[in-house]
C-alpha cells in the first residue's frame, strides 16, 4: 500500500487530531467529490425508498442536506441522523437489485445497520464512510439514472477514488 492508501485506511475516532473538526462539530453536510453535490435525504420519495440518500443538491440549503454525526465510544463508530426527518441512516442490505445496500434515513434507533467507520485522507482532506453491516465503503452512484441517480450505496470493497470520497462541512451554529 502507498502512503496515500494508508492515509485513506486510517479510521477516525472522536478527538483524533485529524478528525477534530468532524468530532467536535456534530452537525455536518456531506459533499460528494465525484459530482460536487451535497447529499440530501429524499423525504418526499414514496415507500419503499423514502429517505434515500442522494448527492444531488448544488448547495447546502438546510435540513435536507444536514446530518448529526453521533459518536459511539463502545463501538468506535458513528451513526448519521438526518436533520430532514430525524431518522438514522441505514444500509438496506435486504433490498435487491440496484437498490441493494442503498443508504436510507429510516431508523428510529441505532443498531448494526446504522453504524459507520469514518476514514480521513489528510493529504486530500477527504473522508470515506465504511458500513459496519457489510464492511463496504459508501459510494455515490453517478452512472445510475432515474430515482437512484446519485444515490449512496455501501458497495465498494476499497477506496478507489472520488466515488467513495466526501468533503464534510460544519453546519453547526
């Protein structure tokens, strides 16, 4: 592994020097490096895709693009609570086809489906999320069309580039 790849694989914990900004700032917005769009919670989508996470907003506009990153010391992971619907983001492991492992803000509590390890690449100032449910990294589906275009899915075995990379912005007051 190169030094750059090692940096991508270093998980963050609350209070780590590299993650101090993310750990101290509970309220964050995520921007996909791949398409430069902010991740939004699709609260108006009909079931079963209500709350799907899509990198589709050109700018941060409010609660649809906001998340509370909640640190859990015992598991050394984060849970993401959408500010749009006050639900936790889960990996939909039991979905099939193109929706398998899609991220959706639908949970009222946190379990294994809602836990993520946050990785930081200091050289690029970018972050990656790894699902604890399936061990896969979250990607932005830039090539999809329709309602799942720009959807986030936990499907990549490694961080290969901009598909799995995000910029985090502090939106706390």
